[in-house]
């Protein structure tokens, strides 16, 4: 995965991702997946809109747009990059502590601080979103993105209540049918090649 980290800024779109240390797993039980998503809801949804996500056994991906924020007065560093990074760090650190407590292990689970790529066009948005949802297919876990339980794909094509910005996503693709068709194309592979993702 790319190690370039552009600064986080308000009202910008980012592909946010990270990986487990070495060959370790981040998510091996339903509790792991659900706990991580609960922490994202707690720490990230107040500061960013989520358009897509996928949790894989040893890594995760999110497509977000940071909100315009007022940095809390108690936060020591007064710049946006530090604050948004802190929120993602809170997700990772809290998850690590909870998982280690359950397993009796110690130490960090993630290989580094949060990675991100700045999204700079509508095409980039579409390609990134397709790449995220097709991760389980790419890694051989499923034959189609809709078969994977821990992604936003089903939330976008369903009518069920969701924290995902479903209507915005469908507008990017103009229809639910186009959304599905893009996921059957090679847009995700082109994105991975361009941004050197694995």
C-alpha cells in the first residue's frame, strides 16, 4: 500500500486505510468487525461523512469526506490534520486495547498510523469506491462484492437504515443499475494500479 500521507483537511474526500502488523489478523470474529465499526461510528461519524467501507481480515478501507469542524479547545495541536489523525488513531488504539483485553495479548495491532489518499475528481471517487467494495473479490474471499458481510455494498443497494451516505453515492453513479455495473467492470483494478495498492 502507498505510504504517502497528504494532510487531512476539512471538506476534502479521502481514501483511508490501514493494515495489520506482519501476518497478524485484525478481524477474526464477528465481535472484531462489529466493535471496529462501533468505534468508527463513535469517533469518525462526528467529523466525517462515510461513503464506503470494507473490513478485511487483515486490513480496512474507508471512503470519507471530512466535515468542517471546530477543533475542541482542549485539543493541544490546533491544526486540522492533527485532529482528524487523532480521531482515526482513537479508533485504532481503542480497538487494539479492547481486542488485546479479550485475547490476553499486548502491543499494537496496526502496522503504522493511518494511511490516506486525497480524492481529486469524481472519477477518482467512483474508482475508489468500486475498489473498496471489490476487495473481498480481489483477495479471493467472495465471487462478488455483495457476498461480503463487512462492507457498505449491501447498504448502498438496499433500503435499510444506514450511516453510509447512500443517496450521494447513487448520484455519483446516476442509478443503482450503473452502480452495480461499475462493480462488475475493471475500475477497481485501474484504481489499484494507479495508486499502487495491493
